[in-house]
């Protein structure tokens, strides 16, 4: 028997989260409340939710089943990653923490980052689950994709910032209603449109992967000249607090190599104007073999984090596009992203230590 209950929504609620929480299909929940797939839940809205007594809970099967943002990251940080060091390295435009996670005790420092763009949040889920699994494999002394994790973490210290752009992700998942005092400015940047599925920028309308002093002026000539949902690089390089936090971390730690995750194309970009070190092409080929992605020298990119890292340190840097399709990718894509990306991430940790040369 199905009973209908009423629920008043709170900040952070989305249809996907409510559907998972109450064990119903999201599409059915939307139909019941006469809301389309492009509409967001405004806090305080009363929605009808079917309560199916005795229904079996969803099986996770390792897939992402609901929107993953800063709230979910914070919950996992506190409850699922107790053995992994975490620290706040900065705050977003709207004051949300930017968290760094660290695991391993090796001299080789490797850095992974994700969700530079608001509509690429599935990679945040990917890295948080990867950290959780890495901890489990280490604690139980397991081999993972042919790699001895205990030995790996004696050689490597892995640094992970899974959510560079928490405000942008919140905008994509919850719409302008979630932003309160910034609502009007965000709507203005978005041309008055209430749909934010295309939003890449932070809450100031700046694209955080166009913020880097590696061809920034050239990129600026080819990009919007004002705050915009995507591609606007700001008034100057490194103006945004999120970019500053990653910059400061990178300068302090001087990583051996970095991977910046994005989610369009299942491709691996490994070059920047011939500044990349010798052997970068072979390293990219190893990542391609591990993941089935395609290795490409460059997309003629400029002002990206990977570009700046290669130019500044002359060490391997990679932009990895984990998904294929239209952002934000559907949650069903999480299984493919997990299966293809985990071997790539592990393989990158076996590269030589470039910071010791």
C-alpha cells in the first residue's frame, strides 16, 4: 500500500536526494508533484512523497545515486574518511570550505583535483569514493588493479581537492534559490534564465580553469569580457579565492605531477606549448591504456591549471576528461566513470618522482 506524505523542503534538498531517501523513482516523484526535470526545489516548498511500506531499499552497487555536493562531501569527510587527513585550504566566494585530503607517507607528492566547473560534480563523487576505497584497500593490505596499495602509499603522498568550486556545483544542483543574497546577481549573469545545468563558473561568474597565468591574456581575447556562466577568466589571473587556494597549495607542495579532472570526451591532454618534460607522451599513453581514453597533446588550451603547472614546474600535468556526453552527466554515467578512471588514477601514482630530479 502506498501512502502519500507531505514534506517541506530544506536547503540542500533535490529531487534525486528525496527519491533516494524515500526509495522511489525521481521521475515518478516529479510527475506526482507536476514538476519538470529542469525545475529546482525551492526551500520551504511542500512536496508530496509516496511512502511505500515494506519496500526494499535501493542497492548502491557502487554507483552515484543522488546529487553530490559540498554537504555530501562534508558528511563523508566526517564519517567515512576518519583515517585520512583533511584540512581547509581556503573558502569559496560564498564562504564554503575548500577541503584538501591527504593519504600516504611517501616522498613523491601527487595531486588530484576535480569540480573546477560547477556542472562536472560527478568527479567529486569519483574522488571521494576513490579515497574511501584506497583507505579500505590499505587497511586490509589488498592488491587493487595489480597494485600493492600498502607499498604504493609508502612511496606516495596523495593530495586530493575533490571540490574546487563548491558554489558552482550548488548553483547547478539547486538553482538560484540556494544562494539567497547572491540570487539576483547570479540570475543576471545567467541572462535571467532559471535553468543552471550549463553553469561552469563560480558564484562570481568566473571560470576557475581560465584563471591561470599561462596564456591568460590570449585566452581573455577569445572569451567573454564580463561575468558569464562559462569561459570568463576574470579581470586578471588568480583573482578568485578558489583559484588562489589551489595556487597556494601547489606552490607550497611542488607536486611531482598533477591530474585535473573534467568530464567531456574521455580524453587525456598532456602538453602545453612544448613546456612539458620529456617522457610526458609515454606517461599519457600509459594513462590511456589504463582507462581506454585517448591521449592528445593539447586542445590548444590556455589559462588552465594544467597549463600553468607544466609551464611553471616543467613537470607532468594532465587534464583528464572522464566522461562523454552533455554536462552535467547523468548519474548513470558514474559506473562507467568509476570503471575507466580508477585504473588511470592508480597508474598515475606509479610514475617516477619528478620533484626529486
